[in-house]
C-alpha cells in the first residue's frame, strides 16, 4: 500500500516525493503518540542487578563487532562486483 500510495502521489505531481515525506513523518508521529499514550507495560522486579560490565557483555560486543565487520565486507564486495 505504501509503494502504491507513493507512486500515486509522485504521478500526481512532479514534486510528489515531498508529499510522501510528509505522509511518512505523519505516520511516524501517530506511531510515537500511540506508543506514548497507550503502551504501558508491567514493570518487572525480577531482573537481576548488573554492573556496567555486565550490561556491556549482555550486548555481546564480540558478536556485534564480528557482525558489523562482516556486513561491511559484504557491502564492499557487492560494490566492487559492480552489479555483475
């Protein structure tokens, strides 16, 4: 629906991408307002207390660095392939 709507707005006017941008901004605003107004999860007290080092290791820094470096290498390889 989003692609068809953006295509319709762009076909209606040469500068339709601006309308698409503002529509997307409105959708994001409605989403944020909906989350702020209606989403109130239950607070849980059973989470363990962790130190800063515990929080860092919970985010898996080794796996994160490996993922970022491998994604960069794949993007570099796709760029060098030149669409072949």
